[in-house]
C-alpha cells in the first residue's frame, strides 16, 4: 500500500487493487446480505466507487483531470442504478465519459486500462464516450439513455462542466413536463404488456414487473423533471403529494433490493426473476417459518406481493395526479341522473369543485357506487384521501346507517373490475370483511395458481360478470344460458368473493371457509336463506371439478351421488358457474378446454336428474327391453346371439338410455370384431357442420381421456364434446366430436397421425 491524498490507502498494483475489491465485496456479502437492501446497495456502490478511485490514482487520472487545461471539459460519470447508489451485486456498472475536446492519448489509454480491470473483476460494464451535443442527440432518440442521465452523478472530472450539462438537459425537459410524462406512460405500457402476463404473476421480475423497482424510478424521474425535486423525498413538500407515504415506499423498495441482492448472490448472474426454485431457497435463507397453515415460501411471497402492490398502486396514483396537474381539464359532461356531490374529470369521479370531503365518510361509498355503475374510476386526490380516512376511521365508516347496504351493492352488482380492485387496494373490502386480510397478498406456491388468493377471488367475480354480459357466448353458450336461469345471481358474486377465505387457515380450506362465512354474512345483514346458500357454495366449490376430473362420468352412481348431495337445480347452477369462474381465474392448467368440457358434461347429467326426476323403473325396463330386441335383430346375421348377449350385459343403463340404436349397433360391431387389436375406431362427418365424430373402442386406463384430448390438441383439432361409456369388462366406448382438420387436402394424413 502507498499513501495518497485520498481518504484511503491505494494498493501498490492493479492486481492488489482487484484483490482488495473482491475481498471487500465478499465481506459485504457475508455481513449484510440479509439485512437492509438499501444499505447493502449503497455500501456496494461505495465499494465500486473506491475500486474506481484507486484505479484513477494508479493511472494518474485524478492528477491529470484536476489540471484546468486537461480536465476542465471532462467528466467521468456514473449512470443508472450506479448513479443513484442502488447497485445490486450483479448489476451493470453503467458509465459515461463526457468530454468536449479531443482527449489526450494518455487519458484514453488510462481509461481503457481501467475498463480492463473492471472486466477482470467480473463486472458487467456498459460505457459510452460522448460530447454534450452527442448526448443530447442520444437523449432525443433513446428513453433509456435519458433516464440513465437523470440518475447520474459525477465520479471524476469537472463538476462545473458536468453540472452545466445536466442542468441544460433538465431545463429542456422541464419546458415540456407533459412530454416527459407521456414518454414514461408509453414505456410503462410496453413493460406491462410483457411483464404483466400470467407467467410473471407466479414468478415476478423484481425490476420490471408491475410494482417492481422500475415503478419507483418513474416517480423519481417525474418528481425531478415535473416538480423540480432533486431528491424524491422532497415531493411531500408539495401539497398535492403531502399524503405520500415516503417511509413505507422506501421500506418496500429496500425489501425488493434485499431480495434482488440475494438472487444475484445465489446465482452469480443478473437474475431478477423470482423463479419458484428461488422462492424456496430464499424463504429458507430469510428464515421464514413453516407455519401450521401457510408454508414458508408462501409467507415469503406474501411479503413480496405486499411490497410490489404498494409500489404499483402508489405509482399509478402518482402518475394520475401528475397528469391532472400538468394538463388540467374542465369537468366532463355528466350523465343523467348523476349524484350532485360529484363531477367527472378525465373519466374519474371527483368531488364537485375539488374540495376535500372532510368527515362525510359516506361519500367514499357513494363515489365507489357511482364509479361502478358508470364505468368510471376515482380521482387520485380522492383515492389518497379515502385511503387515509379508511385507515383511521374504518370502524366508524362500517357502523354508519346504510353503509353495509351500499357496500353490498358494490359486491352484488360488480360492473367495473377496476373499482373492485381499488376497493381492495385502499382497504375498503378489509374494513367490511376483516377476514379478507388473511388472504391479502397470500401466495399459492407453485405453478397451478397464477395470482395471490385475494386477486384470484376478485378475478372469479370478474369472470362471473363477463358470463353475465355474454363475453363467453361464442366459446361456451351454455354459461349464459345457465346464468339466465339463476334466481339470486347477486348471492353468487358474494360466494365468488369469499370462496377461498379459508385458505388463510391452511388445509381443507373449503370446510374452514364455510365455518367463517356465516358470521361474515350475518354481520353484513344478509338473510338466512342467503347465508345457507352461500355457505353451501363455499363448502362445496371444488366438488364438481374434483368429481369431473377424478371419477368416471359414465358411471351412473357418480352422477346420482352428486345430484343427491346438491338436490336443488338452482344450487347446481350456481355451483357450476362458480366452479367455471374459479377454474378460469386459477390459471391455464385449471381452465384447459378438456377440464371445462368435463365440467359441462357433469353439470348436464346432474341437471337432467334434478330437473326431470328419476325415470320410473317400469319405463326404464321398457326402453331397455325394446333396445335389446332391436340390437339383436340388427346383429343376428353377423354375430352369435350369445356373444351379443354377453356384451349387452356389460354396458351401463345410462348407455342404453342415451345412445341411439344405430350408434349402438356400430359400437357393438367394433367391440365384437376388435379381436386382439389394442383398439378400434370410426370417423363420421356430421352433416351441415365442419365437425367429425370420432368413436373409439378401447380398454380403459387411468388418464386415457386426457391423453386423447392432448393428441387432438397437438393436431389442431378442437374437442367440442366428449362422452365416455365404460363397460363392466374394462372396455370403453369413447365418443368425441372434434373440428375437422384445417387443410382438407391433408385430411387423410392428419387422421393417420392422430391414429398413430
């Protein structure tokens, strides 16, 4: 080591400098990895600063650039997360070398050597060498360069030169604050189109997913450009943002930084996506306990979603408020009738005249009701004020006369999914249903469930509304037909909201939820008939899915047992629609076409029993006797009577009652001529429709149906209906109706592939 003018000793050689950097970095990881994420990132940024500072000294750059003639028009600048001192362990080190005159060769060589040493340290380094004019051109064309410069700070060189450059850029941006906001909104939309997809709900990207660290950057850039705040915390000095909870936001950012650093340390690469394997590892590393009800990874992910949702929704409100301030508008025309307390501005419900609503808490519920009925949202100022009042006065709000009825109106008729989601985010649902807190941000570990339990429940409500509005008519017309027959559809919405409330209490969530629901409903003032119905739906909401996927629907006993359990046709309709909504809200694995197909089949069979009542025994015997005689008459020339009789004894009563005689003859012919072949099949085009009926006679085995559906899907054949009749001797008649192959010229080859 040798002494210099700096506050620390400079190593004697580049190799020693590199060793010191790696040692300091390793010490930091050992000491601080599970502590404050913000503090670790700041300390790591300082370690990189020191590494660069030592290299600057070693190559004489500090001395050269303090010379006015050489260094007066030169700046070595940290950009991006390095510029804000928020480096994570595998983050890129983004640098800009800003110069006005041609750089001396000695400085160029020194800079190149420094870059080599950064690469030797296994750092990902991005750098650009530009003049101020070149940088200004880059900024116009590249949003990433612009934001990196907004996050920049000088490391070495002329502070006056750097400050002049940055102030010129800021002045230009501040002349058109709306343009900067517009660029951010465009960038945000692009991000959400990619990172808002279902696969990122299960495994979020800590930087780019909605609610990730990038959202925090948006607020920081806006506060700097539009409101002149050098530090983001200064935004609270503006009255419009005085309610912004900077402390909570900063804590959430620190939590995400901690998790991101753990990801980087565990993979030694810039891994920002929280994959399921990482979730298991990090939950153990952070010592999340394995509770009786909730496993450690789910507890960990509950915290992740809590902090990401907080950042996401504060960012949404922040950007909306900024839009209101930078481009104010007059109220929109009001529909008639419309509550006299409100105006509409840019599609948002606001208090007339923009005044605060003081102690009239009912205005919160009135605003939600109005926005729900008219397809509107709420103004950002109103949202912040409502959130604050709900936190401080929720008990008073809930006890106000008419408050529960108005809240129920929102649940009974949920026309606007964004408003229901907002009611969750600002605490309105939790105020009236405190039990909902148990499933708030609760992750369902693994790949099957896409969203947290609370958002999944809201999604189920939204899907029921879509069924009501006919949005699934083309895909499945049965759904709206069933909806139209419901006596009390509003109770079904409540059941969807509460169906997974028991997941806060561990296994057997249906039973545990059914125990909680009556108290919730009575507290909200629902009649006993509603309590009984909704409790039944919550208790049995996985019944139809479980039976349809795990039991033989060709077995009469299965269908009859379900009918005996449900008994009421209207209850069956509600349970069926709740099951469909639950499946569609769960994720791709639960809402696959064949699973919905099985649900439809089970519903129709159970409904037939409940609606028509059981056929009289005498009538059944008459139909069976008649069909037996017809079958024998049609097959007696081809097969031995005893063979036909033996096979007849193997089929179920349901088969004999439901299948037309001509189809029975075809099926029996296949079974009696199959011999030792593994299966026999026939294809028949349906007249007047682009559909083919595929009938297969095969020895039944577990998973056979799902395999067949998979084969059809792989060959671009959509399954429209399916019916499976299992015989007592183990044979099965599988009947599928599928779309014809797309290319008529290749139809024979396509069916041959299916057969193979």
